[in-house]
C-alpha cells in the first residue's frame, strides 16, 4: 500500500507511505489519493482529515521527508515507453482523477502534519490544506524549474496567493527553499514544533475542529476559500447571506445557542 487511510472518531488520516522513494508520488499513489479525498468529501462520518507522510526508518530526524513530490524516475520510465501523442485527449478530461490540489472541492477542514522535507508536488499538496504543522526540520520548495518543467497541480496558481509576491517568485523562478522558520514567518505554515510532536499537534488541531459544528465549519471554509480565490466582494456577500440563512434552519444552529443558555457544552450532529 502506498497511501494508508483510516478513520477514527470522525477524523480521517491519510499517510503517504512510500518510504523507499521518500514518499514520492507514483501513479498508484495519485489514484489512491483521488479515491481517498473523495471519501473524505462524501463520507458523512468524516468531519476532519489529517495528511502526513510515513517516516523513513533509515534516515535521521533532520533528513526525514514528508513528500518528495512526483516520482520522477517512474515518470521517466513511463515516458520512454509511452507514445507521446497517445493521451493528448486527456488534456480535456478535466474532471478525471481529481486531487485536493487539483480542483477537488473538499469543504471539510484538512490539517497537514509536515514531518520532514516538503518538496515539489508535496508542497502543492500542502497548499491545498487548511492548518499546517511543520517539524523543526521541515523545509519547503518547488524545484521543478531546475528540471525544465513547471510546478503543476496548483503550484503556479497558489504560491503567490499564499506567500508574499517576491518570496513566491524566489520559490517559483529560482527554486529557492524555505526553512521551517521562514515559512512560519511568512504565514505559510501555522507553527513549527519539535519533530516528534508534529503528528500529535496536528491531531490536537483536528480534535479541536471536530468539536466545532461541522456544517458551519464547511460553510465558512467554502466562503473563505472562494473569496481567497478571487470571488468578487459583492458576490461573496450575497453568497454569505444565502448560506447563513440556510444554516439558521439546521439543528446545530439551534443547539449552539441552547447550549450557551443552559451553560453546557454543545453536542453538534451535523444536521
């Protein structure tokens, strides 16, 4: 198995598990990730997701890799075998094999536990998550330009939206690497923690999010994401008003004020 998937008490955990290739993503991993993100999106018993990478037992903590990006060796072998024009039709199959960072809309919160180097496709995956916890040894780069290619799956689109423009250009045009501290300084990750605490800290964030009213969380994430992606203010305000009106009719929206008045913790059910 190259991606592990489990669900425990409404929290799904996806683990990139290809340690021999530093969790580089091959076609099978992309296929599994696509299936699992759809499961996260569609399963009513999942309220929050965590994405992390399997550790590499033969590497010290400071050389661990969350994800090395695409498996380029595999891609080279595949390109040498393939007819370069055989799959041109796939250019227009825009809904095929959607990923979190390739257009799949998942409004449930996603927490990233970055337990090592986060490179190329690993960084574009990270940019599609919501809360990001980085190991003290984590680092971030998009080095595709050095190989004559570009960072796909949202790399050219999200980087300048999530980093200050000149910093984004360092990363995109020169393939410069951000340390954990610099990534946190620029707000790219939420916090830097000791290496052995990354997953437990991400788990704590996920538990905090699980305790929130899930319908309101999803509505807020969708509205904020669409605004961040360029939705005009007038349309965003209108959309916000419409979704807010719909939320007022949910059981959770009644439970929140009732629990406050009764001085108890609310019990949200996602209804």
